[in-house]
C-alpha cells in the first residue's frame, strides 16, 4: 500500500484568507470540507490553522502538505445512501500559538485574511482575568483573538477594510456575540485605546452560527477497506455523516463574500438563528435524549439499532409528531421534513453512535432539550405529554444504574448521582411499591434549583411519572412501551 505523501498531490494552493482556530476532527470534517467545495465555486481561500493549545502540530501532516481525505456517508435528502470521498486541499499550513506566537501575529498582519472560524469547545469562549496583554500567548481563545486583532489594527491602520468576519462554531448560544463581548472585555481590562474598541465594534462582523454534522473522526474499522479502494493510506482521514447544515446569523454580504450562491451546500444566512436552534435541539438532540434511557433499558446499545426496532421507532415518531413539533416555532411542514431527515441520520449504517455516550449528563440534557416542549405542551393542552413523560421516567429508572440484567456506568453531576443512589438504595431490589415510586417521582420533580420550576406543580405529572416508574421497574421497559403504543 502506498503512503499519502506520494499518492496525494496538491493541484492548487489558494491564497491565505481564512484563519481557523483549532484543528480537530470536526473542523476538518466540516469547515475544511465546506471551504474546499466553496473554493471550487470561486471562493479561492486557503486556510491557515492556529493550534490554540500547547500541543505540538503534527509533522506528519506537514509532510503530507496538509492534504487529507474526508469520507462522508449517509442518506441524502432523497433518502439515497451516499458514500462521498474527497481530498481536501483547503488547508495551507498549521502553526502553534505556543511554539511560534510571532507567526500567529504575522497572520494578523496579512491584509488578505478575511474570515475566522473556530471551535475551541463550549468552554472556549470565556473571559479569564488572569490573561495579560504581554502573555506569549494569552491563555484563552478570546484573549488570543484580542491580541491578534490589536496587532492587525496597529499594523493595518484600523481601516474599515481590514476588519474580519468571525464565524465561531462553538456549541453555545449566540456564540458570535459572546466572542465579541469577551474581546471587548479584554480590551477594557488591558487598557487598549478607544479607537481599537470602536474598530472592533464597527469594522468587524461577529456572526453567530449553528453547526450540524456528526463527525466521527478516523475510521478505524473501515480504514483498510477505504485505503484499498482509494489506493493510498491517509492517517489524517476524517469520517462523518453525509448530512451537514451551517446556519449563519449575519448580514447578507457574508453570503456574497463566501460565494454561497448556487454552491449546493446546506448553508443559510438568516436574521434570527433561534428557530433553527430550537428545531435542532428539540428534534435531533431531544430525540437522542428521549431515546437513550428507553432503548438502554430495553437492551439496545446503539442509535441505529434503536430506531430500526419497530416499537422504539413508533415511540420516537409519535413523540416527535404529537408532542415536539406542535411546540416549536416553525412551520409544521418544515419541521416534519427536518424530523424525517433526522430519522434517516439515525439509521445511518456507517455511524455507530453509542447510547451510553449520549447519556452523559442526561439530567441537564433533558432540561435543555425536552423540558421546554414538555412545559409548553402542558400549558397549551392542560395535560401531560405521555411520551416525553415516559422518557423522563425511563431516565429516572436508568439512574438506578442497573435493570433487566444489565448494569450502566453513568456519568453526571455528583449531586444527581448521590440523589439517585439514595433514592434507589431506599427502594431496594424487590418489586417497587406505589408509595416508593411516588416518593422517587416527587423528589426528582421538585428539584427547582435544577429544572427552574417545581415540576410537581404541573397537574398530573407527578402521578404520571410515578406510574411509569412503577411499570418500568416491575414489568420492564419494553412491556411498558408496548402498553403506550397499544
């Protein structure tokens, strides 16, 4: 088998116009892939990657001239299974902000740089009062970008044309606004002149974004077969799902500069990101969160296996159609179309998504992903949504850590783990009594400090959760589910 250095050939090098902060799998399988396609349509922009952590850039990738292969597989909008392999040539080079901070600042001096993409984890966009202007480099991502922008402002004279377009991909609400606020806070803390803060506010465009694609990373299991098909081995290969979505809340000129017209990509420039965020969180993430405890207690370990099980598929379908979609602020047709696409993504035979991984911090996930719809459904219908309630009861039962001959290594905040341990230890291992099920239901639903509301105040919810806990614990998850679907 040949190696990538001799088999992959760079046919074009684009001028550096994009700074990408971060070099992980998601950015390479999402931003690098998108830019590569946009370059074919005339964007003509190369990426310089700035590694924001102290880890060293990979010399093997430099030897490969920063080329890499993406393998995107799954169902398209026509429900046809796709298997796309692409050599990505959008990345020109990678530098370390820690090993060569001067090289990072030199990128700031390049008047051709126009766009900044980033993905520094959800905790990355945060202010740290310990960062100093003279640090080489400052610790946080916003502090690094403040220093970067100040260098650009100083060298290029603070012209309007030298401003940048920021497209952060961190998974937090209003990520563009959050980054801008942090940068302005650093400018104030460091005593930088008002001309600089005015330039940050007026010459730079901070777009909030919503990104949506599962990028699984290096395809360990399939690597030999893929390499055989391609005729080379690429140790920087990135695999993910075929589906992708990038929603940008920003002015229309951002789309024009990115050359989005007729690009064929699922990228949208919108005035308000909120409905798209609610759609993704409510349907995609909400279904993940609702499915996880029900499927795990039903003896299933992966998403695809769960959604191809008829009873679980029917459960998700009815919950989505009857309870989630009516509580979201977009047209029913567009939501139904999105939901159908989500089910296709869940069935992707190339993605083995472990339900136990999704179960991480499920208490917070239920609050963020399903509780808003549960509350709205109850307010509008004066009734308890049965399928979302069943998901919460199953979650409570899952936190027993065992069930139907299986054990589960769950991870959540210690306060939740302690609470559930206390509740289930008191319940013992025999058949659950109705009184004990009611106690468990009341204890969990009354956590106002977590839910933001005392859920025992919702008429019928305490009784419904208690009944479901009793049924799941005493007769099993799938039998309980069958009764729901009858």
